[in-house]
C-alpha cells in the first residue's frame, strides 16, 4: 500500500501535508499526570482491544506498536515521520500506537491525553483529513465514555485544548517568503486570527528547509468545521503569497541554484541531514517552478520521510555513527534520483 505522502492533492506544490489531531480522555480515569502505572496499563489494553475489533468490523487495517518494545532508533523514527510527538517518544512505558499501513492514521494511547487520534494527508486537504479522524473518533465514542462537559466540551489535560480538542495543521514550504524576510510579519498577522506558525516538528522546534507548521490555537467556542475553514482560508492566502514570491524570483539565478542543488544531491558521497533538507527544499521549489521535470512532490516527500537519522538506523536495524549515516543517506538519494532520471 502506498504511503499517504505519495498521493497527489490540491496545492501540494506549497502545502506538503495536512494533519488533524483530536485529544480525548475517558471519564473513568484521571488525567495522565495523575494515573498509576496499573491504570495506564489497563487503559492501553482496553483501547488496543477496541481498535483491533474495530479493524475487523470496519475493514480498517490498524497495526499496534508498544513503544517500550521499540529500539531508540525505531522510536525516534516515528517522530521524524511526524507520526508521534517528541514528548510521547520520551515516555514509552505503557504507551501504545495504532498505525495504518499507509501511515495516514495514528492513534496514540497514554500520550498527554488518554487518546490522541491523528490523521495525515498530502496537500491542503483539511475536510477529508478531518472526516478520517472523525471516523476513528466515532468508533471509539460508541464504546468508550469520553470526559465531556456541556459548557466546556471535551475535557483535556492541557486547558488550551478544551472544547473541540482539535489541533489542525498544514505543513507549508515557504522558501521564497522566508528569503524575503516576511515570515515574522505573517506570524504576527495569523496570531490575531487564532492561528500560529511553528517549527518543522511543532511548538518549540526549529525550522528546517523553510518547512513551517501553520495550526489553529483556538479550540473553545468554535466548531471543528469553523476551525478548519479558518485555517484553510489563511493557508490559501499564504500559499498565494508564496507562489507570487517564487514567480518574482524566476530567472538564471534561480535556475542555477536549483541545478546546483540537484547536482550535489545526485553526486554527493556524504550528506548530513541538515544539508540534505536544505538542498531538497531547493529541489522541491525547482519542481514547482517547472525547472526540474520527472520528479513528483510525492517522491520528494518519500526521500524526506526515509532519510532521517533515526529512520536510517531503524531501517538498518542498528545504531550508526553520524558519518556512516551521512554516507548511506547520500547513497540512498543518489540511487533514487538516478532511478527517476532513468524513468
């Protein structure tokens, strides 16, 4: 089965991915920070059984992963692929993950909240991604008693998630706006509209390769539909600004920059992860501007999702020094670009 990031969806020249996350807690248990290990173990077992049964009844494939059984490399590879949060990876005891084969559905159990339902898709695809999350939510809601208040909505450990419990985000590739120095101004603007711009891996993380997360901040006093429509409208405006900025930069300098990046990626024998991300960011812009032919956004997404430091080590099944990873990363990228050129 193809991974979600290989699919083509609207605006995927700028919008790399769409993510929906629903935070849910069960009335029968205290919040995570007050739960005993025995309670966490029982919650994990109950939700795992429910999801396994649902997989059979709903014809929905979901594998199950117990985080404490993973190697450190396998664990952090899930973070690199945006399937779990960094905080979740650091607390693997009694933590579980239900994951679909295409990795578009990830249900975290015993995260900051009892259950966090996450769905992913490529491009700017908020409505469909929310529908996928709501399908999982409905399955769980039919058998579990959620902690819900008529006035406050879904109760969550962090008060900022009260209400819908919804965090919707769009990963935007904004190299032209970043180069023009306007990201700070855009960030101030969107904050007045109930949104926030974060780093590549979310709150408190740095930006790599001009990949920014745009997400909602307001969860109380607004419907799920209202929240994602607000996000869609603002994301569309930023996408239009990025496209206009890219068009203004077209010329010999941009073409030279793109081909230089392609040259390094297709011939380098050592590639650090940071260097790779910066170069593949340029490559992605070259594809969007028609400078590079025969390479899809899905194929670039696949390169990014399979060459993170932990992911390389997880695929190899062993810990590796940085230099060895850099050598293998360069070989993977060379081989993939060569095969695309052959086709």
